[in-house]
C-alpha cells in the first residue's frame, strides 16, 4: 500500500514535469515557470561555461605536459650545442676579446738565488750556498698580433707580444739589488767546446782568460732580467758564429722578451669550429707540426697553448700544456676536485711523470737529450742555443733528493712550488693557474778549460718564476650562472609536467567526486536527498547539455530529453524510508531542481 502510494506520487511528478517540458500546462497547475527563451539562454550559458572550462583545462594541460617533457628530454642537448658554439674561437665570439687581450692584468713573480760562496766551487767538501731573493713582480699586458684565420683547416695563427712593467709595491726588493749568479756566457762557451779537440778547447780557455771571465757574475736584478748586460765575449761570438747561434748582443734571462713578438715564436692553434674536441690544441709552432729539439714522440706538439681546452674534462685523462720556454709539452695529471669562488673545478698538477727524463717512465727517455740524470730535471739545452739549461719545479719540488743534496738553501713546498691548473670541468675554462718553473745550470768539469777544470758536476739553481692567475669572482660567477641554466630548466620541466597532468585529470576527477557525493546521498533522509538532488541535477544538466542541445528542435526540448532528465532526478533507491508525515506539511509544495535550464515548482495532486 505504502509503496503503491510512493510510486503514484512519483508518476504524478514525472507527468507534471513532462507536461512542463512540452509546454502543456495551465496556470492552475503551475505556480512559477521560467520563459522558454530565458531557459534556453541559461542552459546554453551553462553548457558553454562547462565546455570552455574543460577545453581550457585540457588544452592547457596538454601544452604544459608536452612542453615540460620537451625541456626534460631535449634541452640538455640544446644547451650543449649552444655552449659549444659560444666556446668556439672566432671573430666576434664571447671568448674572442678576452683571448686577444685578457680583461685583467697578469702578474709574474721572479725569485733569484744569490750565490753567496762562488769562490768555494773548487772545494768539493763545500756545497754552493744559495739565498732566495724576491719576489720581483712584473705586471704583464699580453696581446695577440699578426692574427690570421684559416677556415680550410679551422685554425688561427698569431704571435704573442707582451709589455712588462715593474711593480715596486708588489715586490720585495728593487731592480737595483746586486745579485751573484752563474756566468752563463762562460758556461755556454765551455759546454759548446765539450766535444772539440784539444787545441780548440785551449783556444776557448785562452779567450775566457783574455776577456776576464769568471765562474760567476755580479749584476743587478734588472740587468739579469729584461735590461741585459754587455759582454765582450758575446760581441766576439757574434762576429765568429752565425746569427742563429748567437742571436743576442746582450745577456739577460728575459732580454728581448719585453714588447717583442718574436721570442716565443709563431703559433697555430685549432679554433674548434669543425671539431670542438680540437679547441685550443696546437697545430704548428714556428711553422712546423713538431719541434726539432727532441726525437720521437717527445718532439710532438701535444696539448693546448694554455688558453683553451676542449670542453668536458675527464679525471682519467691528463691535460697537456705546450710551453715555448721548454720547447715541449708538459703533461698534468688529475689530482683532486677543488672549489674556486663557489665553482667546482678539476685540479691538474705536475707530478714526477711531468719532469721525468726516462729514469722512472721509459716513454720520457727521449727528453733526456743525451744527458742521463736522475728524475726531476728536464734538459732543454737544445732549445736554449746549447746552453746547459735544465728545468725543474721550484726548489726541486718533486725531484730526486740527489739535487737537494748538492746545494744548500732550498726548501720545497707544495703550496709554494707546485705547478697546477684548475679548470671548470664542463667548459674547461681555467679558473686558477699557477705556472711555476725553475731554471738550473749544469756545471761540470772540462779538463782543458782552466776555470772549469776542477769544478764538480753540480746543478745550480739560478732563478724561478711564477705566473699565478686567479679568475676574478665576478667572471667565475657568470660561468656558474650559465651552468645552472640546465638545472633550472629541468626543475621547470618537472613542474610543468606535474601541473599539466593535474589539469588533464581535473575534470574527470571532479566529475567522479560529484558522482560519489550523489551516490552517498542515497543514505540520508528525504530532505537531505532533496537538497542533494539540486547539486546532482546541476551536474547532470551540464553533462547532458550537449545532448540536449543536439536534440533540440525549433528552440524546444524534445520529450525524450526531458524524460531522461526526470528519471535521473527522481530516481530513488528501492528501500527508501517513509518520511514522517508529522514533520512535513502536506500543503507545502516541493521544490524541484533545475530541469533542462528551467526552474519549476511541482504541485502534488
């Protein structure tokens, strides 16, 4: 009986709404009905709003997700291409101006070893006593001249010219300081006659006596460095020998270096335009693809000229630096990771392999140039016009103890005397460079030359120099900021993908949430059900908006559409509890939800 009454009431309500939907109603049956034109407009607005929101969310989500995925997958490759283009050496590139002329001055510190007891050189029980003087600091302003680009093999040729200015404030001493040092003219003359016959050697001995040559000279620091000093024996040698054998008219370790573009030779290096892995590598030096001062692999032009290195460093692969003062390449092995101005860098340093002459590493035997000596010094006499010059690290750092035992006054230290380069691993840009080398003269006995007849074989340090270049913090910061771009783009890509997925799932998740609320509403009372029907009906109306719009004919909604909507709105569970009649007024009309864009009030009969 009760169920029959409920079904009858429901049928009555459906019939009433059916009549309303078809326009078959009277004023007595309806309290309030919206006009058809206003209802259609409201419905179209709801449909349009719903479609616009869904379309915007879907398209925006797809765009964000696709863009984020693109950045995650392809931006690292794009960034590497951009970085390589910026690193290539060419006119107008970012690195060109700083390559032609560095944006900050360079400092070169020179330390002399004052030989305090030269008169005891023939006393084999007494070692040479050395006193370190300096530093004598010079500010260098280098520039590239005679620049020629060769597009055929992607190389550039140039010469390097530097201006040096004495920095009195940064120096510990003046250029007028008097220093006792080895007489390089006498040593060179004796060394040249080593394999001559007896008569020629005696002729050299007589010449040294005539020109009052001693085993040492006492000159000022300025004369020993850039100014040079006159020597009568040198002037005689220029008349007796070819110009290539005696190229200078004065004697000085750095004579003719100041404001000269010829001393360190003609360079040809790769620009990296065709192969970024060749960036900065030596192509030719003095118009030759190798040097003639060393045999075999030792004469090859390996490594960089010192200003550019191929990007992408490896801890397992050493870097090589060509040094014109040694006429050879110097290998530097990875030592450790360091931090410079907040930037990570790989530190490569010169170890025993770098200054070995075949004693420890057989592959370096070709650097001995005929002089078999313990490891730690490099024979560059062929590069210095026959003068017995041997290069080592300052204070014989890393060398065999044999050399330290020969003299007094040396104290090697890693912090002060190590040769190293610290490079940013991605770009291979040098951040901190300390080029430190020491010049030593080998003194040995010559039986037929009087002033050297009784001397022991000694490697006597003369001076050592240091060029320590630390990139300014602002320039290092610019490199760091550029290298953070991939990380920033990666984070942005992840955020874009997440937001894109959320936007794509927003509409389906919202619909699912509202449907669950509608299902959950079946367990509450009739009044709560009626209130919930309003929410559900709004969702159903928006879901059916497109369908209603497609079935609409001549501005009217078809009965089929209305019936479907009514069935959805008035659908009740099979076991709906009976409402308490005492709580509900029979004369109070029930408010139906929004139906197909129109608000109506249903009168129960």
